C-alpha cells in the first residue's frame, strides 16, 4: 500500500495501487483503526498525577488519575486522598496533567471543576484551577469582598489539611 493517514499512520491503497487481496487490505485498515481507538481515542486511561508546590508532598496518599484524549481535546479527572505521611505547604499546590497542554493555557481555554473535602468536618468547598502546559494550579472560591474570588489553596485554606482529606479535580483542555 502506498498511502498512510496523517494522524495515525494507517496504511491505505492509492488509486495507482494494484490491490491483489482487497478484503485483506480493508481488514488490516479496520484492525489498525480498532487498535487505535482502543488505546485512547475513546477509552479512559490511568495515569499517576504528581503534586508540586512548596511544602506539598503526597507521602502515602491515595492518588487516582484518569484521562481520555479525543483529537486535541483532553478530559481528565484526579482524586487525591491524603494519608498520614502527606505534608501540606504554605504555597498553592499543583497537580500534573496527563498530556502537555497547549501553550495558550490561561483563563478562557480550559474548563475545570475542583472540590475539597474535609473528612473530619464533612465540609466541602468548591474551587477552580489555572493551567500551565504541565500542571493545574489549585484555588478555592472565597468571599473576601463584594464578589466571589479565587484564593490560593494553602495548608490552612480552605481548611487545615489532614489525613483522609480529599481533592477532586476534573477538567477539559487542549493538548499541545
């Protein structure tokens, strides 16, 4: 076969090819498409997010990351359940993305939902995230003024972090 698709390098016959066994050529192409879609075009895949930010360390936290990439659109979900050896920093934490984001990362390019759960008080707080090309930076919604605003998460915001507290992050962004 003389042709190859641009995105996935699937072989296909061109108008000048003599296809001796056309059914086999079509079966080969169908198998390549099926294999590609099963590896991530529509299937969710696991990944292990890492945490960043001054003083933040996962220790024995339970960390779950999932993502699905369709073309350049990436959907992701992260759950971090902090453990007894986790540490909480004075600065804002970041969590790694599964696929590098476009360099146009910023306020309008991505959709996120962030929730924080204080296990000892069964309190939930909502937040948002800002993106770099490799991380989501976490914020919590605050009310320190006339309008709701985004405050940086710290070891004491939105509450004093401890074992069993949870961060949930989900979102959609454009891959580089």
